[in-house]
């Protein structure tokens, strides 16, 4: 039986110590039952609705694009490509009229 890859650094050199798996490269320890429960990423929009891959959303606030003079206006539609487990920009979206970019979930609502 082979051990799973490390969820922190994706290392394949993982060993098991009783119920825990340990990664020697990043010193991450985890219980496989807890990781499976936490694997579902829960990201909520401005209204508190759960967002998932493929959902269509609408921007609820004018957003400045970093490094550009362009602005994403209120009401602009976007489609979520992926929901990520990041602190600031959780949504990888395709925004109409702008292109692909990362967006913070609190600035969109489910369409």
C-alpha cells in the first residue's frame, strides 16, 4: 500500500506514524480522515451563498485592476473557473470584457 502525497507540498516521500502521516520535506503532519473532511473548499459570496466551480457571478462593487487604469464595473458578469483555498483572491474567473483574473469572493454575488 502506498502512502498519499503530502497535501502541503505534494511530496511523495511520506511515511506513517500510527494514525498520522508525516512529510519529511516540509514537516507537515496530518490525519487522513481530517484532510478528507477539509478537502471541500467553502467560499461564500457577498450574500453568504456557497460558490463552486462553474458558477456564474456578478460583481457588486467597482473593482480597480492592479497595474492598470481599467475598472470592472458593478454588474459585470463572470464565470468561476476554479475556487481556490487562498486568503485574498479565492476565485479564478473569466470576467466578461476583461479576461481571466483572480477575484475576491466578497465582491461578487451568485447570478
